[in-house]
C-alpha cells in the first residue's frame, strides 16, 4: 500500500482523486470507481502498489505497436482493478477482480527494481503496463519507469485514455510509447458498454498528439510528418492543432485526431468540434 498521487483533501475527511476523468469524490473508508484506491482518514491510498497479478514477456507487436522497437520483446506487468466496467472485457477476471470478490486485493509482492531486473534478464527492450489499466497502479508504474529509464529500457502504456490533464502531464516525461484504445465514438456506447464517457478519451488523444507526446519509434517518414504539426491560437486564445504552412502534408496520426473531432461533432458526441469548444484547454 502506498499513498496515492494526484488527489485533493476535501471537507469531512473526503478526498477527490484527480488521476482519471471520473474524479471520484470518496468518503472516508470508501474506494473510488476503480476499486483499488481507498480513503483512509482523509488520505488516499493505492492498495495495489507492487501487487502484480501478471508479469509476462510479450512481443511488442501484441501491445500492439508497429513502428516502436519492431521485433523486440516487452516485459508486461499488471495489477487488479480498472476504471472502466466494459461488458466485453477480455481480461475481466483481473480487471474486475475487486468488484467480483468483495474488494479483495490479490497479487504477488514485486518491487519496482525486481521488475526491471526481470526485464533485463529476459532480454526485453521495454516494460509495458498493460492487461488491466495502468492509471489504477499509477504510482507503481511511475517508480518502475524511473528505474527502467536508468537502465536504458523504454516504457509502454496500453491504456483506455481516461486520464486527467494532470495525470497526462505527470506521465509524459517517463513515457516512450502509448496505445490508447478508443473503444467507440458513440457516447451511448461508452455509457452503456464501458461505464464512462467518450469525451475525456478524445481529450487525452488530442492532448498527447498536440503536445507531441506520442512517439513513432524513430520511423523517419512518420517523424518527418509529425514535425509538421504545430499548435496555433485562435482569437479567443484556444489552442488548435494544425500543420505548418510550409509543409504540404500532415502526419497521418494528426489527421486521424482531427478527423475524430469532426466525427464526434457529426455524431453529436459533443456539441461542437473539440477544437472549437471554448472550455477545452490543452496542458502547457
């Protein structure tokens, strides 16, 4: 158990977790939506720090990442818990374990240094936080990532993207690659199947693309295209993703992100395009 990062103390011993977009307000003795972060006397704790339920060697393509260290292996780790309740979850036996077993937290005690040592011994070039949802073991993932960086290992997240801006900014300096699963574009689908909202996921994708925090694994063509992505401000001061006027083409990833915003507008997921919403702000 470890004191959680990114939370605020409120009145009457309540706390608000600012890690994911649920921003749970948690009473003393209760847990957040993920089932693994608990308020004890006005202090929020992670109950899964160092409690691994899975640690395996996977091909990097299983994450799946195509242009990031192709042909290499990733040391994959996970704890129980998730901030989604997807009705079609492939790994429900571990992601939903606390909900299905009266809050029971299971897992093998493994230190961050041990994960790094196992990864090196297995000949892996990266450590992947995957299988469940990395934000639920955020503090542990960060500590592993710091040690991994010292040993020359890359870090990979496979995430649902339901992050706050604060979490994204904290994570970014220690992140080498991320696969964000956009599970659908319908607000109804997210509400009924996932147990969340689609807009925060779009915000995370837009933020990471616009801040150039997504990596292409050194692929020269994709990196050249991404270099043409720029951020401009409209008259109202909002940041907007666009391309350098001197570049004839824009990176496919950036184009996809802009297209997602347009589809969201057409499908009435949001009232306006995310780039036109005056309330939308990207982190500095």
